């Protein structure tokens, strides 16, 4: 007794599909399917870097880094992280990068007494050596807005303050588009940066005005691909789980 009802249901369900088929008024859906190229497969472990990333620090050593002035990177490695040794100067990647996706985890010191504003947990991630994404303890620590955590230092204020308390691990996920220069050295297109701070969008395709300057206006002397530099600003900021994907 149920068979006629089933048949009627099937016919009703099939009707719309037939109308959109090869002979239907809206044409063949396969005409807008694109099968090539097939994106490469990337393994994405829950903890750690994607399979196609360059691991800059996996928890053991600073072999991917060197001192900013050349020679061995002498920051302190312990417990799967490394920490600024104040006064030792910055460190930079041995490899040079242009357009990248960058993942960095960082932590500012729990001891904050006597340290305010720019003196509290200051470090920085310099893309292509000269463009600083600020690292700072900006948890209940007022400073100039274009110098707080997740600012493009002295250039771009973050959309929100997504800072965690000192002593907690924080995350930057960065999309960096390098500036382009003409053969004559003129600026063709400025750098652009997107940053997620602890998963929250804080820089949204921000146009970078030029190399970071402490005093005065930024400018754009021409350059090529360059290392990533981590800043020694006299604070014992720690880093871990750093990887980069070249775009
Ligand atoms: Mg800094």
C-alpha cells in the first residue's frame, strides 16, 4: 500500500534536479566546476606546524637563528621555549623571507612591578628586518596606542587589545606581503600586514608606511627578502612554536 506514495515522493524530489540538468533552463552545473589545479595536501597536526612550514623553533635549539650582529644566537633555551637574554642584542633567522604566513607564540614576564609602558615585556617581531610588529605586555598597561602590543610600531594601532595577562602564552598569526620596489629602487607597492592576536583580528590588511622608526616618519629604502628579527628590549620575553610558510 505504501508503494504509490513512495513513487510520488520520488518524482516530486527529482523534479527540481531535472530542471537544472544539462537540458534545463539554467544549463549544466558541471560547466562551472573547476577540477584543476588540485590544491596540495597539507597535514595540520593539532599541536605544531603544518607539514609545509619552515619550523624556526620547534622547542629544542636556535639552529635556525643567529645573532643580529652575526655569530651564534645566545638567547636562553629551556622547557621548549627560548628567552631574551637582556643586553645580548636581537636575533635573526638565517633564512631570508619575503611574503609569508608566520606563527609565533610569546610570553611576557610575570614580574611587572617597576616596569610600566614600553618598559614592560617589550620585544618585537621585525618582518624583513625593519618593520616591527610590537610585542609588549599590554594587559592593563597603558602606553601610546600605536606602540602597544600588536601595533605596527609608531604606525598602526591594533583594532582591539586582545592581550592576555603576563605569564600567559599569546599567539600572533601573521600574513605578510612584502613591499615591491622598481629596478630603480622606487616603491611600487607598500608592505601589507594582517595579524590575528590570540585568534582575534587586530591588523586587517594594514598598509605599512615604511620601515619602523623610533623618531620621525617612516620611509621605504629599497631592499629584497630579509630575515625575521626578534628584538632584545631588555625584557625577558619568551618565544616558542615559531613557524613560517612562504607564500
Ligand atoms: Mg618592541
